[in-house]
C-alpha cells in the first residue's frame, strides 16, 4: 500500500495532501549528484513520477488523461493488461489504478496518458475571546451573520444533528478512497455518496476504541458557521474527503484518517458545480512544506486550476498554513491563489506552533478555540485548522454585506484592513495581517502594527495519542501577554442569544500541538539510535514519535519507501548501514531527525532523496548522496 500523507498534500485533510527494483551497478561514477539523477539530454520528460513503485510492489496512482473521453477506453486497455483500475470518476480526465512500476511504465506509453503520479494523501491540520478579537461581535450586532451565503467544509464530515448547526446543513457529499487497509467513510460504504447523511461524522467507521476519529470536521464547521462561530447565519456544505487507514506503518497507531488527492479533486469539482451560493471552501488540512509559492510544482499544477476555477465562481479557497513552526506553508496553502491562514492567540501573538512567512496571507485566532464536536458536545482545540474557518466564515459575512463585489476584492479587503504583524522570517522582515472583520466591513484603516518575536515551544511537544492523522488539536498555554496598542474601534457587546439545548463542555486536555523542536545541536546516527531506542535516551518517546510524523509529512522516502513510521522501525533504519541504499537511508533519517529537532534545512535532503528515488542511481551515487547530508 502506498500512502503519501501531505504533509501534504498531506493534501495534507488530504485531510490535506501519494515500491525496490534492482539498482543498476554502474562502475563509472557520475561527476555529481545532480548529474547522476538527471535525464540524458534530449530525452523526453518522463511521464511516471520519479520513485513511483521503487519498492517493487503495487502502488496506487493517478493516471492523467488527455481528456475525459479517454477514461473508458484507457481503463479497458489497462484492465486487459492486468492493471487494477480502482476508480473512474465521471467526466474527469483522470482515473486511479494500482500497478507495479513495470505495469505503470507500460501504461504511460499510451499517447492518451499524459502523466502518472502517486495518489497523494493529506492529513488534517490539527486541532468567546477569539470572536471579539476579530470584531465578529461587532459584525453580528450589525446583523452581518452570513445569511444567504454558505461555507463548504471539506473535512472529516459533520455531526448532522448538533444543535450548533440547526437546519443550516444544505447539502452533503462524501468522496472517500478505498484500497487494501483503507476503508471508505461514506455511510454507504462506497467511494462516493451525495445527499442527506453523506457526510455523517458519527458512523461506525469514524469510531475507534471509543473515540471519534471524525470530530475535526464538526469543530471546523462550528468555528466557521456554527451558532457560536463567525458566521452563525450561514449555511453549511459538508463534504467528507477522508478515508480510514488501518495501517500502523502509516499511522503510527492502529488507525488514522487521511485524504487522498483523488478525493479532494472530486470534492472541489463537486462544490464548483453547486447552485448554492458558496462564499468559501475551507481546507483545514495540509501536506508537504514549501518556503515559497508552489504554483509550478506537480501538486500546484493540479490544484491551482481548481482553486482558480472556484475563485472565478466567486468562491474563495481558504487553507491552513500548517502547525510545524515553519517559515513557509504546507500544500495546498502554498498555492498563490489560495488564502493561507496562520494562527495567533487571543493576546495578538503568533502561536508558537504556527507556520508563518511571506506566503501566509492572514493570521486568525487558533489557540484554545471552543467549538462543536460529535455527540452534541463542545471541545477546545488549537491549531491552524481552527484559524482557517475564522477566515472562511469572515468571507461569508463579507459576501453577505457586498454580494456583487468580486471575491478576489473581498479577500484583498481582509488583507488590507487586517492588523499587521511585523516579524522576521526567512532572513527578511515580513508583515502579515491578522484578520479584523470589523475593520474590513467598515472599510476602516488597519489598527497599529504589532511587532512580533515569534516564539518557540518552551518544552518538547507531546502529540495527542488519540490523533495521528495530523498535529494534535490541543491547547498550548498562551504566551504571556505584553502591553499592546488599544484597538481603533470601541467594542460592541455581544448580542443576547437564547439557547434551548444544553451543550456539555469537554474538559481541556494537556497535550500540545506536534511541532519541530528548537535544539541547536546536531546528533549523529549513533546518538539518534540511542534516543530512538525506547526510553534509553533523554528525548521523550512522545517527542520522537512527533518527529517521525513531521518527517513523514516532509520526506518522500520516509515512510514512502522506508517505512520508518514507528520508533522500532526507525531504529533499524539508523542501524542498518551495510548496503549503499541502507547507508543513504540512515544518513537521510539522521538528517531529517536533526531537522525535526530544529537544526538544519531541507535543500540537501531533497536533492539526496531524488538520488534515493531514482531507480537508476549507482552505488557510487548513493554513497555520494549519503555524504552530502551528513
């Protein structure tokens, strides 16, 4: 089974956020790593993604076609050649297959096939005063509640009868991929379903050991458009895009949720085809990390046209920037036409776990956010997943107030009226606005700039053991407040709301968001072996497990090719150094662990991983790549 958790795409929620033949032994080493992995000049570009199927097994892949009409004939031919066709979306110019590297290479020879790549997966970007901070209380007092608009939540489904949602869930759908070890979360057990109940987050497949794996979507929907959310008058389009993965190699525990790229693509097209007036699509999920916009990347070339098509219909795509304490954003938030959202706390301080930098468009509250979860309860979570629906809900209010204004202009208004956060990222001074809905609706000037010194986690992060599908959605202690300039507008008291049902709050838990460490000292493979060996080092096992999750999101080798998703398996990778490939795997994992610990960047790692994923790399090339990352 080949899963690609976006760190992404990882498509990444995909809550959000894709195989070893014998290596040819070339006695003549190439002059450089780059040359060893480059194609011969004049060769046509390869149709099959590099590294796809390198472990020798069957891999799940998306086959891109020249046009939708080729879907049926190409599928028939693939099936005749023993390639397993697992999905043929109607009116789409792609299909999903399972096959070996050799079978996929043969399929790629068909001129009707434009490219073949792994069906990437994306994880949810884990998971009052926040409404007052952004001025939502003032907007509500002026009767701006999102009435007449809708927010589409592409996530883990929704608790349909939760009192926070009333009768405002207007349409539901489910797109949930299936393969060996992966189960559909659609109530009908199929890979797609539309209509009432299609996105139900309380089905048996959502439950594991008494916990609801699908609570993320209800929490996000509640922030965007619940009774206690930003747009309490807006309708909700609930779309389940996740699948249940029962594979400890992938999850680090028995089960977790991941969204396949193929599911996300279908869901975005579904929303684009609705007649319901939708203001924003909320994607609180993410995959691989990027310091710059990713429009020209393979994933960007797939998702940017879909985001642009939604925008042309007046629908914004609002995406979580990620919780990795990274100066950049995860896929697909790094796409330039998406609205990338980072998290701040209620003291107007950037959350220590939040990604930040020039490609982040807005900050919004994402620390200690109370919202709805299944079984008519509420819970308090933290993460950029919680910040994102603040912006999605805000756009519903903006669209209600000015329905004829193009969505691109409404997004720009949020950016230009938001309170600026000024801080250092990637070696330069950056200014990113914090959502100020009251100022945006009033067309007011931004509040005074707040100079930030983005903090770092004060202790080792501890992932929530009940959620391996993304960074843990639990509160950190807010940073100590520092004196801030007063707001430029006087607060208006919250309107009185009569509630006829009782919601039982869930007690807060103590787990923190899983994020990179801040240690400045690199460790060797031998030292990491001591740390990884359970309870034998000084770094807590929970922190090391968190590091492996972050590596799984950022690396294409781990656990894509080398399944180092658990401490025991990571230990074996670090200690196995007899063959050239094993030495490179050990060196790569050592460097990735140092990155997760907070010491180094990823450029050399990315280059070395290309060598590892190239089936034609020589032993000399593998050895040279191992040296470059030490």
